[in-house]
């Protein structure tokens, strides 16, 4: 940063920080009162009058390259932080007439019936993942009708995106025997015999009831 277009309370205080001066020393350097420096710290949006702009211009120009580098670093906007993306799964609730598609998963020494699901990688569309993973796991082709919502899954603690989908083609088969032990169409009316009602995302139950 070679030129400061407009000095404000904030930029003046950054210059003080770059010069590593106390309020007293900075005031003496500029030839103004220490109370004025304190007022700049209290009012960072303050735009200085013309004569103060000129005083700060001179102080900056005379400060030397080391101060200029420190000032540039202090005045630069912080780099955006890369937030770690939360683990996310896309879950397909696939309907065929009065039936809904389930897979029976292995895990933790227990077999659980669940809806087809897949991990969503960064940049991937959850809706597409739901369709792709359903076919990859079960051989069933489906199309998303609507998104039912999102929540933190009560069992896995990952962010789950739910999609209501319609069967297009294909009979269920276990195409992922390492993860699943079975795949089946089950009657919607009997769903809670396979998955406990308290573990089912409420909008799923509402959607299945509305589709009946």
C-alpha cells in the first residue's frame, strides 16, 4: 500500500500500531494532543479534516519501508477462513405405489433398516447424490419429487438432507453387500415396524400419509 486515499480513525491507529508507538509518542510525532489520539481509537469511522490528512500523509511517507510493510499487513482485509464442511448425507425416500424402499445396513454389530443414503462430497448436489446412491445400493432408478428438509441425524449426528422420490424402474437388489445385508420394498403402513417412529424424520411420515 503506497498511498492512503483517506485517513480515518481506524487507519490512523493502524499507522500508530505499525510504527509501534504509544499514544503519547504518536501524538508527539504528529504534533497533536494525546487526547486526540484517544478519540481516534474510540471513533474508527472518523474521517480526519484536511490538515490532519496532510500530517498523517507526511508521517506515513517518512516512516520508512518496514513501517509501510507492517501497515499494509494490518490494513489488508483478513483472508476468508475455510470452514470445515460438516459431514452430510443425502437420503432418498423412494415410493412405488403403497411401498417404500428400505435397505438393511450392517454396523456396530447391529442390523438396521434405513432409507437408501449416500455421503455428499464437497461440491456435489445432495439431490443428485440421493438418486445416484439409491441406484448404486439397490439397482432402483428414481426421480426426486421434492425435498423434505434437513436435520442433524439423531443416530449418526451428521447433517441429513431428505428427498421424497418416485420409482422409475428396476427391482431392488443388494448391490452393496459390504454395507447392506438386504434390500426390500415394504408397505408404507408397516414402516414403523422396520424403523422406530421416533427415529423417522417427522416430515417423512407426513409425506407418506399425504401420498396414501
